[in-house]
């Protein structure tokens, strides 16, 4: 009696799963070693020279044709495997100005000069070391499994994500002209509150736009014992900090998500001196360009109006870094998520709500490219369960104590990337 197609398919799936287990058993130790090296040798945004060289070398060793210096320290690796669509996979290279406190044996002890020239500790506190390792891992997997996919994979190591400058720099340097323009672009990001072996996704708007604002409140300096002879910029700036919150609460439609945060307030140098200016640094997060402009206009109006009311010089307002929202293409999400559910099990794939965090991955949607960033579980189940039962809380990303369960997270990340590629580039 002939064996049915269903039986043959089951046999093939079982054989493929067994081969994958063997492949990961062979490659995971070296990938974890790469992760630990990257974690111990972080570099700040726009300084990723050694990281860039290491990722370029790893992609080249995996069989990719590699170009360096794209948009700064950007790396592009190409894996071609016959005719077919093109998928871009992106990972970010940079670390944060944070002094690590995890106590890990491979913890970063690196210090560097920040943008102001001041010495700071440096740490991969946002999981970019995991992201890079998954990029290298999927390059190796695809090179070893060319019968499982057909087309072109563009492997991108992007600098300066934390400064939301790297994606724009690479695109302006010809990423979509000098290299194959992708039919799809995908990325992952670690999640500090999701179990390893699990993935999460958000169709449509997933991450907010980010706008950095520098605001100098001007005044008239003088002696602290004679405030009547001054215009105190600390008082004006304090009034402004409070007034800015009424933009969100009284001018923006309640159904529109907006965050306007003053992250830095600097003024003065001594107890008895009223300074001539105060410097505020703000971040604005929205999902709508219309709302973003509405907030910026209201901010300018309040700042200049307050200065006029106190006979102070006009403030100086500078819009610095900006990146648009990350909006996952719903059709692409649906297609890839169904593949995830098939390969990992539906109980390990979770739909989650949008957040007000930001990423410059949204820029890869330029020229109509569908994009999808999903979330990768990075916390061991025991730690997660203990935290939920009142134990030690889980350090969030951007914390000096964030420490992912690297091996299982990398294994799942590489498997997820390869599943997405096989779905989008079928043989």
C-alpha cells in the first residue's frame, strides 16, 4: 500500500526537526561565546568600530558577501541562493552609557567618552548583543540549509539605533540602491518580561515615534540675595515643566496616545547665584504626525508665552533626533506569525499591545517595504515565575541589571529568523 502524502510530510517535518536539533547542538556553544564577547566589549552609538568589524568577519565566515562602512559603521552581508524574493534581516550594533551591575563573569567593564566627552560606563543593556548573535546565527543556518529557501537575504548590522540615527544613515548611504531592495524587512527585539522560547507580536502600530527636544529657558542672572534684580530661569523652567503636561491632558484628544517627558533639567552652579539660563531635555512620543506637530506647536507657544509674561528673552528650542513610528505590516505579520505558531506552537506566540518606546526600524518601511519587528523572550521561566509571585522584580531593558538568559533566547531567535525566511523565501 502506498504511503500517503500526509505521512511523508510528517516524516519530512520530523527529520527536519531532528536535523535542526543537531545543528543547534553543534552551533549554539560558539554563538553563546560570541554573545559573551559582544557583551563584554560594548561600544556606544557612532563608535561601533570593533563591533562592526567582528560582525563583518562573522557574516563573511558564514559565506555572506560583506560590505562595511555603510552609513558609518554599518555592515551589510548578502546571501544569494537563486532567484526569488529578497528579505532584509536587521540587528543593531550599539550599546548604552550605563555602568553594568549584573555581576556576570563576562560583564562589561568598558568605559568610554560620551557625546559630551565625559567618561561613562558602557553596557549592552538593551539586548543588542543578543540581536547581533541571532543575526550571525541565522546567517550560518541559512548557509547550511540552502535547500530550505530560495532568493536573497540581506543581513544588516546597523549602528546608532540608540541615537535613532543609524537606519537613516544607512538608507541615505544607498542601502536600497547599492544592495538588493528588500521585498520584506524583519527584526527582533528582546523582551524583559517574556519567557525564553516564547515570541510576541503586534500587528500595525507597534512602537511610537520619538522626538528629542532641547529647550533653553533664558533669564537674567544675578545674586541669589537680590532676586528682584534678576529674571530667574529656574522658576520659569519649573513653571514650564508643569504647564507642558496640560498639552497632553487638555489639548490632545484623549484617544490619542502621547507621552511628553522632561528627562533632564540643568541650571545653576552655586547656592547663591541665579543663573542666566536653564536647559531642559525632553522626549516626545506619538503615533500620529499630526499629533506630533500639534504638541510641538503647543510647546513653542507655552515657552515663548511664559517668557513674554516674565519679561524674559525668548527661549531657544531645538528639535534634535527624530524617528517615525514602527508600524508592522498586518499582512506580513499574519503570514509570519502563522509560521511561528506552526513551528513553535500557538501557546508560545502572544499578541501584545503597542508601547510608547521607539525604534528606528520603522524607517526600513521606506519605498513601501513591508516591515515586521517581533519580540523575543529572554527570561528563564523560573525567574519569571518568582517575580510574579512577589520575588525579585525583573530588571527592564536599559537597566544596569538586565541580564537575559542568553543561550535559550539566541536559540529561539535564530529559529524564528529562519522560520520567517523559509516562509517568505520558499524553495
